[in-house]
């Protein structure tokens, strides 16, 4: 996890930097990491007003202070301070390269990263120690990123509640009575609470966009094939993607640029689909220029719940306000009423259960360095996993289904028909993008049986790219002082990430929504760390609510 620099001869300069750092911390002059961006981190770092170790320590201090309230972090990288010191040595030597130089990043705990376990939130995989980084993790580190640690997720990325046997229940930082969405809920809650500049996630149905929506963040689900999925615990070869979520469009675009730079990866043959220009594009540059004027958006009417209720009305009101503002900015909104766009009907094409067992067997087949399950049947034959009731049928199906089933092949054909129909919708209506709320209702309360009303399945099956942007908040309440966040999805044609990011940037300027969650709004005093503190996830009550080893 540490990438040493070539500046071991810079001891004197480094010593002076560290002395200045200690003096600054002693007098309380600490870099404020709240709502920090890549640019503000680099401005402070390269002006020598702070050091990489200070920046990393400030994020660790926030995690120590606020994580016990939201339970977003599973583990911290034990080498993160050493990695920060090596970057400070590079600054002292004038060797400063990389778009993510000293940018603290969190990984969803299904990404392989050497020096940390890859658990999927599952107790049975607590000792799953990878021997190599996932290609996307290598790309982030090569760009100078500092891997802070791992975030909680819904166990094995199956659902949207973000509860796991190893990580417990992650809590929404805007409303401590609600879930953070999922499955990448730990990543969403952590970035919202300013535990890192951005975090990675995965998305099989909704899992990057659901927590972005519920935590007032920006996220992308890339076109299928743009970013390698190797080195990530798989669920579905058809539906899986990897991506990131951030607090602003530019940081998100830089994350996409770096992750896509992996290019073709023989470990994930679907990356052969990506055109070279998409792999090597500067997506941050896509934010420049253009406007919303003249763009045509298709609003998917079937992706709204028009029945008034405490959980749906605010979503509908936010969407109506957004449509009015888009129209006022010169965009045209076309109401798409095609009955094809029914999430419950589309969800019947989900193929996870056919693919999961074979993919997990392949992932676990490599010889482990530490004792851990080596197959699906091995993992699910003990009492070290959690399955919520809504997932019981899925796992039972996965245990007996395979990609050789006739029903699987028939479903793939129907998915191809859906892709053709979606392309026809774009062409017939001359659309630049489709828009809709990520979720028809507010993110559910803790204790709900499942995350309901989500709309991510269309992109998941077709492989089209989506950017999710903050759209607004429900009315404030006792539990939610600024309201519960609601996100807008913007879905485009394949390989149109640059256009979607440009639109997201303009929407964020037109409707500036992002706010910090009030509970984590305060500053944290500077702390000097000689070693990385441990993080103990709160699992109290989880195993009573969801018995282990049952499906």
C-alpha cells in the first residue's frame, strides 16, 4: 500500500517541514478538511501551509470523532501515515506528480488492496488478504492518492440497507434514524461526513447512485466496459460496474479520469468494448464550456410514484422544481410515458442469481495466504455471514442456478431487447439524456426490510452511463435538521460520460444543493498520530436482528 518516492536524501528539508507541522498543530493552525476539494488540498499542500501527514491526520481525527455515530468505516489502512510521509518527502525533493497527489480516498470493502482485508462486510472473509491491488486501486495510488481505509457496505453488495455481519449498520448522517442507501452506503456516509475527498463504490443495480442520492453527493456509474472490475468481489458479470462518489463534480471527474486510465484489462474482457478515446480522456476538462440551453431531457414518468405520502411527496416536489429550473435555463423536458419504463417489470430481467455463485467461486479460487473460504459453498456453509430476509430467496436461487440455464440465456436476449428499446427512445425523441429521481421515495428508515422504490435497474441492465447529482432535500424535521437528501439521475448513451458530467456541472451551478450534515459540521482539534488508530465497527444488535448463517 506504500509507494516509496526516490527522495530519501531530503532528510533535512523533510525535518524542517515536520518541525513546522508540529508547531502549526501546537498553535491550532490545522488545515480545515471540511468540504475540502482536490484543488484546495493541493493549494494548501503546494503553498507549504500544510503537509500531507497533517491532511491525512485531520481526516483520521474526523473519523475518530464522528464515525462512532454513523458506523461508516470498517478499517483504516495501517500504512496510511507512512504513505503520507513518503509523499511529503517527494514534495521536499520537488517530485510532485499525479492528479490525486495526497488526496485521501476511501475504498468500499470489496476492492482488493494489499495490506488490508477485502471482506465484503462478511465475517467469513475477515481474513481475505489479497496479494495484489485491484487495477483501479493501483491507478489511484499511481496518481498519488492516499488510501485511508475501507468502508462498510451491505454484505457482499446484495442490498441497499448497508448492514453487514462485520461492519454492522451504517447510518445516514443527515437523518440518524435512516439508512444511507446502499450497497455502497459506507462510502456515501463517509464522504458526506467529510471522512475523505471521495470514495469508491460498486454498482450492480443501484449501489453507487443510491448512497449518492441519500447523502447529497455526486456519483457516476460508467458505461459497461469503461473501467476494469478486476480485483473486486463480483456479483454479476452482466450488471457489475465500479465507480466513485464525491462532493463536487470536478473531484468526481478526476476520479473517473484516473479509474478509466486502467484501459483494457485481460482480467475483465468487457473492457475491450471501450474505445481508446474514452479510456484516455480528461473528464475534468469535460466540465468546461457548454450550457443547458437547447438540451433535450426525457423525464421517465414511470420512475415517479405519484401517490402522495410523507415518503414520496417531497421527491415529487423536488423533481417538479428541478424540471422548472431546467426549462428556465433553456433546456427542453419531454415527458416519456412509454409503459416499458416500469422498474418492477424491468427488475424481472435481473440476472445476479444466475451469475453470482460461479463468479464468487472464481474470485475465491486463488490460493489464499490466510485461512478463508475458497468457494460459494464454503462461505455459506458456516455461521459467519448475514443475510436479511429479503435476500433469502436470492441466495437459495444462486446456490442452484448457473449461466448454463436456459432461463438465463433467454433473459440475456430480453436484456438486449431492452437496450434496443432504450436506444429507440433516445433516437425517436432526439434526447441528450434521460432524467428521473434515483429513488421514488425517501431512503428508508433503519429496520426496514428492504430499500424500496429505487430506479437504478435500467442502467444496470443496459450498461448505459449515469451521473447522479444532488437535487434537494425533504422538509426539515426533528430527525433530519436540513432534510433528507434526494438525488437526480442523468442517463446517457454509451460512452457519453463527458456530456453527462458537463450537464451535472451546469445543474450543480443552477441548483446548488450540497450541504454538510449538521451532526458532523464541527471542526476537530488537531491530533498528532504516531500510529494509525484502530476502528471497531458497531455490530451491537445486528446479529440479534439478523441471525448469522441463515438463508
